[in-house]
């Protein structure tokens, strides 16, 4: 506890010195969530990064999230406290593969999930998040949409649009591994309890859910629902925020496999060290940043 107090004191000093803001994704460790100026899902944090007047952004998440902040604010110093914090789903798509897919479907627009590299975003017409994917896709004029890289989110979007969705064969390994057997067992253990899941889950899991939300949507549902207990089908880090903000309710993790190791790399100590050293600093080459920024800005202007 004493060490935590010392670290928090040092963090406040460094934030003032560096004119910094700390953004943390909902899946981060509790100590990092508690230290953040802003908590949110990737869409919420993208907006905050774009609008922030801070000189330094400490992005407590994974690599593609810090890249988004660097793309939207090239004049800012963007820090990712642990350079190893990546995203397996983002690694499943490549710019070269995107170019080949676009040749196969020359009349299709490309909608790319923010869970992707800057180079992949640069090959896209527009970006989406799990919170706005349906609205963004429905806003596009073309009837054919290449959707990269999450096949499960692509399937979810296809349920809510008349457009022809052409999915890339990628997924979030954490959400994708949740099984129907686990869902049915949780239903049996918690009869009558509503289940909310992330749209990165497989179609059969979506079919069994009462609600499908981004993490931001789950936070809102947790706040607004009258249900005293809720089953949560997303990464375990969200449980901490849900429980902290709604202490009178009970939130139960759907599956013990819902743990993303990459989201747990960042610690309070690493946040402090990043502000002390201004490293690791995330930058995006200009030739990639330009087209990637257009795809992101088009998304932000659409919804």
C-alpha cells in the first residue's frame, strides 16, 4: 500500500510536469484504471485522444490504441508504458493482404476495425469500433463492404445491415474461445440473470445473449439496469469498473478464459516510468499516418 501511495504521488507530479493525460482501456489492471484520467472503450478513447489538449498522452491499452492516438495527434508525445502490449487480432491482418483482397472486390468499400495496425488502416476507406460498426457500415454508399479483421464482428454487423459483408478471417482469441457449453452452464448456474456479451464473440454466443454491447455499452447497461445481477461476456478487466461504479449490483464473469494477457502488461510502475523517460514513444510514419488518419477521421465525423 505504501508503494502504491508513493507511485501515485510521483505520478501526479509527473503528469503536471509533462502536461500529460492518462487514458486507460476498460480491460486494464485495477491499479491502472484507478490512476487514469479517462476510462473507456476504444471508440471513447479515440475521441478523447483526438480532442485532448495535453502535450503527452499515456495510453494504457495495447499497441494499436496508442497508434490511433499518434495518428490523430501527431504533434503530441504518445507513450505506451509496455511496448510488448499488442493485439493478436490486429496481427492477423496485413496491408499486403488487404491490397490483394481489394483487387478481388474492386467495387467494395473497406471498413476496418480499430483493432488493426496503422498500415492496415491506411488501406481502408473508414474505420469502425465495436460501438459504432453497424452505424458506420450503414452510412456507406456502397453495397459491398470488406470488413477487416474480425469475422465475428463482421457477422454481427451483417445481422443489422442489408449490405453484403465480406469478412476477413480474423478474430479476438479471447472472445472467440468462449464456448456454447460455457454459456449454457452459466445460464444454469445463474437462472434468470441477463447475459451481455461483446460482439467479438462467436455467432452462437451472440444467439444466446440477451444483450450485445461494446465495453462502453456494457458500462451504460450496468449503470441503468434494474437487474441486481448480470452475466458479463467480455474480458475480465471490465468487471472491476462495473463493480466499482455499481456496488449494489453483482457482476459475474461468463468464462474464466476471458483474460487478455496483453491488457495486463501495463502496471502503475510502468506508467510512472514512461512519464519519467518519455518512453516507449509510439510514432507512425507520415506516409502511413495520412491515409490512416483519413479513415479514422471519417469514422469520427460519421457517428
